[in-house]
C-alpha cells in the first residue's frame, strides 16, 4: 500500500464525512461544491496553517509531530481506532521505503489448539491471523460457517469466504454489515503491514471479483476486532444470534482468538448444542 496515497485519501475521506454543523467553526458561510469540511477549516480547527495541512494531506510533510497528529485527529473527530491508524500511516510514510519480503508463515501454538478443542461442545472458536486468514477453527466453528479444513490453505480466509462464497450471503442475516466490517478490518491490517505481498494480492483479487469490495475499500474505513453480535440463518438449525469476544494472543499480536457464545437458555444456545450434536461424529482436527 502506498502510504502517500493512503494518507491523502484517508484524510480526505474523514473530511468528507464531517459537516459544518458537526464542528464549531464560527463565521463559515458560502455555497459548498463538495460535502464535508474544507482543508482550511480542518487546519483552523487543528491550529495549523492551511499550507502545512495541505502538504500533510498530499503526503509532503514527512516529519509531522505527535502534537500535530493529535490535533488533526481531534479536528476530524477520529475515534480511537482511526486515530491509531492515522498515526500508523503517517509514521510509515516518514520512513525510508522498505524492500518487500516474503510473508512469514503463521502457526498456532499447540496449547491454543487444545483450547479450541475444549470449547468444541458449546462455542465456535477461531484464530485469525494477518489478512483475516483463518489459522485454526474448532469443529463447531466449521459447522457454523464452512469447512475451512477442506479448502486449500490460500482460501482459508474470511474475506474470500465473505465475498467469493455465495453461501456466505445466505448464512449472514446482515451480510452487508458483516462484509463492510471485514473490509474495515482488512484496511487496518494493511496500515500495519504495508509491505505484505499476500495482502496486496488479496486486495487485488477481491477488487476485481467484487464491486461491493471495491466500493467499500475506497471508503477508507478502519475497524479493530473487539466484541459484538452476529446473526445467522443456518441451513441445519435455523436462525441464531451469537455474541463474540476477541482477544489478541500473548506472544503474537497478529493472532486473534475469537470465541462465539449464545445467551444461556436461549433458542440460539439450543441451536448451537443441536449443531454440536449433529456434527459430533464428523472427523477432523482444527484447521492448520
């Protein structure tokens, strides 16, 4: 990812989503030809010169200070994830270009695999790696979504599943919300690992194959994994809602464990137990 381009487009996209009613400008008037704040308005809110902000937005201010980045993040009303992303791409932009190297193979520790197995009767659980590759998944997780173990290693990826497998559109009751979130997660990963050739390959493949991916990738939204809910319409057990919690694994910040649970005594919990019972005799170890 070209961080000169990304810094410019990210700042422009954040400007475009803000209106004059969202901020305290004072004395601003006139017809607006484009939505959002003007550069001079962001500069005024951040307390920097228009020329300096323009150079920053064009990728021509390589040594921006922490104080200026913090002021611009405040002016643009960035949330914590967006603020961290701005720092990441601005800081990467200031470094010397690095040689692109082969991506390191990610492996899940045996202890983590055993943890997934212990959850198999009650909770679908995954370990995600860089690019949202699925590094491991227990039997119940594969029964809930798809049998990632049966796929070639290259295709064990949540973005490829979401956008390229038609069954995903039927499984996720709110497919568009899930797909947008996954794109935002991938955008954040791209900011952290701009020289990853496999990530560049993935983005290119999805951009060619999916008009939705192209459109949402161009929005420059970023999101981090944390917690929330997902709703499914499973072909075997019907509709169910699960809560998920995600944890970065100690020793490898690029690996995230996500565990799904259903409310105790709910129809969704019963559906998960039914799914676990139906698949209990299906052979197979966690993906890896």
